[in-house]
C-alpha cells in the first residue's frame, strides 16, 4: 500500500465515509484528520487518514452481568 498518496477533500470524504462539509467543519473546529495546505488547496495524506481512523476506533466492552 502506498501511504504517501494525497487526497483532495472529495476523495478524503469518500475514503472516510463522510461528506466534504463534515471535513470542512472538522477543520474549522480543529478536529478531524491532519491535513496539508498547498496554497489555497487542502490535501490529506493517506497515512493521516489511516491514523485518524485508528485513533477513533472504539473497542467494544464486555457486558457486565
């Protein structure tokens, strides 16, 4: 897997399963995956998208009886 691929907002949203608007809101709030600004362009590195998914992985807890 090539982990240095760059995604635009639409591609990043598709990768994460969210909308471009969600990515934009997360950037405004200082949340969401790390991104790179290239002039006015916003790009996401694949490694940062994977790290974001890993950081937000929730492990199920065992039910207490």
